């Protein structure tokens, strides 16, 4: 069996300019349905990382707010390196739309109260004690201040 090349491991992480949204790939089902995988990079790799509690809360809030702006939203899962997320959506790739939705979602994070964070009770979350809305808001503000690009190597802000 031929070994599959994992695209994100071929990306030169020293050359990307975060924050950005980048298309990793679009795959097609056997019926031709497109599924797009985006690299949602919030901070510069090997320079910054988001603490786990803030990252965890961002994960819950992005799941809430990205759904409002992205048709075909499936999931937004954090990278283990804590620099961003994989965003999966049904449909053809549109980095501008995804970057605009991310900007909207982070703006909503700034307005969110603790009572509005979804899935934070013990019965709803596998690590319910590890959340920080204060941290999520601070990182959202920093990311928005830098601006979100629809390109990983050139600053094309939305």
C-alpha cells in the first residue's frame, strides 16, 4: 500500500503568517460530494501557543458561532500544537467565506457571557473544569487585532 502524504506535515510552518484561513484540501465522496478541510491558524507556529483552557473554550464557541455563518459546517477541531484548528465543511473551498466566518465568530466571542458558552457542564464535556472564557476573549481580541487573512503566505485581510 502506498503511504499517504499528510499535507500539513509538508507545510513550512516558519513561512506562514498567522492568523489566517487556508485550504488544506477538498476531497470528494464516491457520489461527488465535496468536503473541504481548512487550516484555521490563529497564532504563529513555534512562536505562540494558546493555553489549553482558552483553546478549549474557543473550541466550544467556534462550534457555536461558525455554524451561524458557514453552510455545511461539520466540525472545528483544535490542533495538538494549540496554534489553531482544522475546520471541516461540506462544499467547495472558499477561504474568503471561511475567514469572514472566523472573524465573525471571534467578534461574537468578545461579547459572550459565561452562561452563553455551550457544553461546559460535567455531563456535556469530557474536561469541563478546563475552560477559560477570559483567556478565550483575550486571544480572540489579539487575533482580531492582527487581522485574519484568507491566505497563509500573504496578508490578505477580510
